[in-house]
């Protein structure tokens, strides 16, 4: 995220500091931005942090958590999503890892239902290959506060200021398309 010059600050909230420190040691390329002056690392409970967050103070919340069982269970319910909605500015986006659309469709539906109960109107589930996870196919669900997602960041994708090996404007448009079985299941 800090590859983008327009990002003013990024806060990573992680309950277990050891996870971050081990990642810095074993996967330094994934943690290169941890020392960026715009980065802030908080080793606290994310559910509590979101509940106490200043209203309309955040542009985007990205929840890349473990599965919704055990300690992460509280990151997958309407109460947590309501905290996110309160903290987001108008047009802000919540991105939630939402498991496999093939193996966990009922869970994916419950995530979207909880987002709707929390007050999010516009939602889109993005599916993508992820060979190291069960079924080889994973998803992330976007929920936007007070704005549509149908043309989300199309202009930004077309005018990206840095080189990429895979991503371009056409890949971006395709990523927003939902497979037919998912459209029917989530209708």
C-alpha cells in the first residue's frame, strides 16, 4: 500500500507482535514498508481498536485475518463491521478476506449478510486463485460506505504511476466480475 505516494499513513493492527517480528525476519521483502515514516504498527486487539476508532477517520480497512474461528471470530460479525462503518469516511471501503467461494459459500454469505446488517449497501466479492489454500480459490469481499463499487478505481488502474508485472486496467475490470454461481448464491 505504501508503494502509492498519495497514501499519507497506514496503520497495521496486529494482536500478536511476534507474528510481525517473525515476518520481518523470515520474509523481509513483505515487510519492507514497516520502517516507512508513514507506517504505524500497533500490537493491540483489532476489534477493540476499531470500536474505539474516531468516527469518519479512516479511508480503508483491510482485514486479512485468519479463519473466522477462535480468536479471529469477532472479526466476522455485524458488530465489528458496524465499528468499521462508523470509522470509515464517506466512500471508504472495508476489505474482508472471505474464504473460499467453493468450500465456504455459506460463510461467505453470512459475511455479506453481516455487512448488510451493519449498514453497508454496496458490496462486491472478488475471487482469485490462491493455490496454497484449500480449493485453490479464495475471495475478498469489499463493502463501501455510501458509494457504488461498479466502477471502483477504474481510472486509477488505467493511470497507475508504477510498473507492474500482472496488474493492468483490464485485469482490474475482470477482478470486479463475479462468477455466475456466486451471483445466484448471493442474490
